[in-house]
């Protein structure tokens, strides 16, 4: 286990730790996910501190000075006891779990989002929580798969409309009429128009007849 980082005992500069992947996939420290699943791994003091740091970065995105004695008192921790003081150990725990990283003696970069639990961390959860986490992961995978299926269906219908002679704008409007998401309608029509030109550029290309299966899909979507 890495040694306890050395922190000042009066003031610490807090700045954002930007991580595009974790920021996209992760969870706000104040979210139900963190309270439900990270709490037993990080510990309540670390979770409460992350919540306060998130609020501070919301108010001052470029960073702020954290008064350590005041913050320790606010979350019920002692700052006395040298480098082994409970509050300083909590700061060290954030670094240990890579929720924060020290940049020099008096600067701490802090994540604005916590990553999903790893498989090893999920295995450490109580059985009931582990089952809930697995169900949540399954739901997210199903939703992602559903989005992919919807995108493929919108593209297939858009290509059929383009092959029938509709222009790009008319294709997008028709998809909207069939209750697809407007942004998806626009992207699907652009994709279909590009696909039409790629097909037309092939030697001896002819207009492709609409297959019966696609026609049935088209009729059903209407």
C-alpha cells in the first residue's frame, strides 16, 4: 500500500481533475450511485468530503482554497494528531482510491465524477447490493443495445426513402412523423444520403429495388 501523502495543515488548493472518459461515464459524488455503492468502499468521511469538494468546484470551477480546519470540523473529523490526523488520512484515502491526486505539496486535483465500480470492487459489496449493481449494469447494457437497434432501424428506413426518391430533408421529416428522435432523424438522413451517393458511384450501379422485407418494415413504421 502506498505511503500516506504529506499535506499542509492549514490550507489546500483544490482544482479539477479532468478525465474525459470518467467524466462521461462516471457519477456525481452527490448521486444515489455513489451513496449506494461507493460508500462502503470509500468510507463515509471520504464520500462526505467529495460532496463538499464537488460543491466548491461547482461554485468556483477554476479552483478554490480549502480551509482544512474548518472543513474537518464541518464533517466531524479531527485535524490534530500530525500527519495521522483523521482528516488528513481521509485526504490520503481519496488519493489511494484515485479520486484525487496531489500536485505539489499544497495542490490537490479532485475528480468531479467517480468511475463505476470495478469487478473486484463489486465483489466486495454485500450480496444484496451486489445483485442490485448487477441488475443496474444489465439495464444499462440493454438500453445501449436498444439505442443501437433503433439507430440501425432509422438508417434502414432512411436509405429506403432515399432510394424511393426522397431528398434528405423530406427523409428526415418522414422519420420524425414516424416518431424517431429528431436528432436521430437528421443523422440517419445524412447517413442515407451519403450511402446513396456511395452506391451510385459504383460501376454500372443501378437503383436497388426495395426488398420485400424492407418494404414490410417501411409499411409497419408508417
